[in-house]
C-alpha cells in the first residue's frame, strides 16, 4: 500500500460502527472510536458493558458482526477481512493474566522475546529487566505461576507482553488486584515504559481515578456504545449526561431553573457553560466545587459526616431562599468534601460558596 506523504498519517486504531452479538445478546451496538498513535486511552464502564469483548475484537480473538477495525489505515477486521491475531503486532494482557502454568515466571516472560535478539543468557537478563518494570524482583523468575498471587500473575503477563514490543498494547484491568500503594507504583512504571517506547495503549479499568490519571483520552462505555470520549478533564468536568457524570465520580445534582447561562437553585445562581437546554434542568456540580467559607452567601446545617482520613464527607441541608426574580427556591441536601472534620460537626451551621461552573442536563 502506498501512502501520499501530503496526507496526515492515519490514526493508529480506527473502530467504525463495531457491533457484536452473543446469541440474542447485543454486546456492542455500533461503536466508533479513533485512537492516535502513541496515546493512552482508558475505557471505563460498568461490568458487562462489553469492554473485554471490545479488546478481544481489536486483538483479533473475536470477529465483529458488523463494522470495521483498522490499524494504521489498514482494515484488519470487517468488510470480509480478518487478519489473524498474531499478524496484528498487538500486545494483549487478558483480565485473568493467562500464564503458561508449566513454565517458570522467567520463562513465561522470556517466551515473548525475539530469540535472535535475545539468545539464552541475554533472555534471562532481559526477563529480569522486564520484571523490574512491573515491580517484581529477580527472585520471582524461578517461581511457578501457581506460587504467585493474582496481582503478581497479572504483572508477569504484563512483563511478557511488554517484551514483545507491540506497537499497540491492550490491557484489561492489569492493576485491579493490587493494593493502593503498589498499584500507583506499578501504574507509573508501566506508563513510563509504554510512553518511552511510544506504545499506543488501551487500558480497561473499573477505577475512575485510574482512568482519569493514566489516560490521555477516556472513553465511557455504556450498554455497548461509547457514551462519551474526551480528555480526562473534559469528561470529568463536562460529562455528556447524568449517568456519565455519576459514573466518573461523586456528583451533586440539584433541581434548577436555567435562564440563559445562569441556573437558579438552592445554591444560588450558578453559571453554566454553553447550556444545551433551558428551563427546568438538573444541575451538576462536583463536590469539591462547594466550599465551606466564612461570609459565603449560602447557609446550611450539617446533617451527617463520614470520616475518610484525609477528608470528611459532609451532608448538608441547604436553606431555601429566593431567586433573582423573587421566586422561592426550595432547600436541598448536598454532600461535599472537606479536609477538616472539626469544622463540620453534626448540627453546625455553615456558610458555603460555589466555585466554577455547573453542567445542566435536561430534567
Ligand atoms: N463468549 C461469550 N459468549 C456469550 N456471552 C458472552 C461471551 N463473552 C461475553 N459475553 C457476554 O457479553 C457481555 C459483555 O461481556 P464483557 O466481558 O465484554 O464485559 P466487560 O465490560 O468486560 O465486563 P467486566 O467489567 O465484568 O469484565 C456480558 O453480558 C457477557 O456475559
Ligand atoms: Mg471484562
């Protein structure tokens, strides 16, 4: 295939209207996604929404019923084409790791290496290097997979996949079995390795904060389609709909009356960026936008608190009031976060202030 040098390079991965059924269950219902070379995309979505199925279709272990998959501008699935998995140069770390049980950890990792580039001794050294990248010491090389925890097995599978130097890496919840500290360290080290080698990465995760911190692009999956695709900042601060808002983090949702770009609600008049609806709306704010502030114009009473260590969540009953044109606004209950548990004891009267803009969804 010749390419015109004047044209921009095609996206690394292009999914167009991909559909997949298992029996009478529609798992993917016409899913479209573009992934530029070298970036990391996180796919998030509820259990059973089709995330693993999508990765298996990209990898070539399943064929789509409709739609196409293209890699670097070349169709690899759909339109009567099916390029087998081993010809796609894709690394795939399955949700369950899937190691060879009869090989040692070191042999599992070395299995992925190019044996011309890494003959015996060099392969051992390279395997140790790859294990270090996933935070496993060299002493693990001689163990058997059944002597490892679930999280360790997953990391060995990841090291094996990294060893193949794929141009596209698919990771299905690779960090889900790790505890918080190890998870952060392994994630950072893996992200660094992938970025250094300019590997395009697609990461499936249940963990919203992992998606927002790891990825350049977040794709929110729901019932077999992508509800929203955008930068972490955009999907978090300007979610496309209420379900996406609530899926990506805590959300305060209030009844509001939107006139122009000002939403009147129990928190007063809140500016809304580029509203797409008017009148009765559901206004969404992130809890961190509502601050306890002396002299703040909104008053409320603490109903309940929940201590989490670095912060406390505070449930507050807001007083009602009147809006800009003198119509009464009913009180409401909101839950916010605060760093100081002492400031927010049950029964305390607080003053609040809102920072930033809200997002309006049709009521
Ligand atoms: N081989 C299969 N045969 C029949 N049904 C399947 C098959 N694979 C997946 N499914 C069904 O397709 C749906 C999507 O499954 P999938 O594994 O893609 O979900 P997921 O988003 O990865 O979920 P999780 O977050 O729990 O891993 C589920 O309802 C599942 O039961
Ligand atoms: Mg899955």
